[in-house]
């Protein structure tokens, strides 16, 4: 699954417990009739993926939905969901990469002669 939108917030890396579990939160605002602010967690080594991004960038984030059950001390089951990111792409950079270089950067062919047959249909 994917979430597409503009980065609203990039949180700091949080470290939990003695095992060094790391988490970093990203908030993306979707671009639709009723924009949604989606909080996405990046965990462990994926927290580093956010280092090259900043607030205001248009991104596409690949996500997994995660769910888990927790039994409280009274024996009741509680359920929690999370959205976990595993890849992030800069959409403005992707569209710029598809542009061709200016015409003046192309080198003319040097091995053409007037004796070449002209087989173009127009």
C-alpha cells in the first residue's frame, strides 16, 4: 500500500528499552477533497530513510498495516493498529528526473554524409 502527500512533520528518533528499539514518526498530509494527516512509523534501520527528507516535500510512502492484540491485567483483549513505513520516495525529484536535458547538450552526429539514403516517410 502507498500514501501520497506532503510531509507535515518528521519526528526525532526515539529509542526504547535496553535492546535499543528505535522509532521515528512521519506525518503526511494527503492531497484530496478532505485531506488526511496520516502518521506513519519507521522502525529500526528504516528510521534512517527519513534523514534526506524535509517538511513540505511531496512524497510517496510504501506502508504496511500492522495489528496486534494485548491482554490487559483484567484479562480483556485490546487491539491496536499501526501504519509502518518501509520505503519513501521524493515525488518532485522523480518528476524532475524524467525531464530530458536541454537540446544544446546533445552532440550532433559526425558520421553522416549526403550519400545516405533518405528513407523517412515524411
